[in-house]
C-alpha cells in the first residue's frame, strides 16, 4: 500500500457512533505496587501518614493503603489507552465513591458501562456518560464513579 495514512490506526479509541447505551467493557487487571504508591504521593504531595508509614499509621486497615485518587488514576489510564485514545476530547464531570481500601499488592480492574450518548449541536462529537465499577482481586467492589466525557465522532 503506497498511502501509509490510509492504514488502520492501532490503538484507536471508540468514536461515539461506535458505542451503545448498555454496552459494557472490562479493563485489564493491574497490581498496585509500592513504586506506584511512592511515585504518586511524591508527585501529588499526598504525604498523609497512612501512605508514608510502612505500618499504615496503625489505621486498622491492614496492609499498605493507597490513595483513592491513585486507584482512580490507574483505571483512567486503562480507559485512556483503550476506549478513548485519540477520540476523548474532555472529561466534563466526575462523581466518585470510595467503598473499600485498595492496598499495595492488590490487583484492580474495572467494568465500564455506557449509560448515555447525546450528540452535541456542534456536530461530530457527543457527550458520553458511563458508570465505572472498580474491583479488587477478590472481586470486591472498591470504588464506583460516573464519568461524563466528550468524545469525537468519525470524520
């Protein structure tokens, strides 16, 4: 093929026209590491005692808890790399509930369910709502959040 720009693009996310209300996806799984925790609290300044003391500041949680924001960021990384790569235009709204602690050594994944699609008046884009449920390695629900994003449409 002489026109390399005509080749399909690997890793392209969904355009809003490719999604349907009720459609669900499962992310890959990922184990949260000590390096994840240290890097995240260092970059964000979340130097709370339960995150920087090896004993978790004797919180009674057990294990080494990580910030809910880290759990959310890891799941959003999966979503960005797969579902919305190259098509995500904006995160417009987010509502989050932390239901259980995530600890260093836990393995997390998420289920993403499309709950709404509304084309905008600007054309070729839509507001896509989704519910995200985050689970640990024991399939315990540890976080839920809803996201309202603007996604691009096909040319």
